[in-house]
């Protein structure tokens, strides 16, 4: 669902970058992580960058344990995403 929304928004705005706000998310399972890897590929294919922000430590740990943390850029909040 997020991929379809991204594609529609990128086509409409012409901006391929994506900020994903994890506010309120306290758990990320393997299927969610896999979905973000796929989304990362789609964003990159469109010439964009993806930044994950407001990520709780437990969710960050899931990315780290899965060794996916190096694929993503993390920011404390959306305003700091592309600075």
C-alpha cells in the first residue's frame, strides 16, 4: 500500500524523495522490514532517497539486528530528514 501511495505521490509532485514517519510505531517484524527494503528499491529506481524518522529504539534495533540499518537514512524528525 505504501509503495502504491509513493508512486502516485511521486508522479503527481515530481519529487522522488520519501520521508517515513514512524511516530507511534513500537514494533517492526520481518515482513515490515522486507516491505521497506522493497520500497527502498522503488524509491532509488525513481532517483529518490528515503529517510526514516521518529524511529523508536526497539524498531531501530530490528533494523540493526537484520543488518538493514546501513540501507536507510535515519533522522530524529521530518524537518531534519534531508539536511
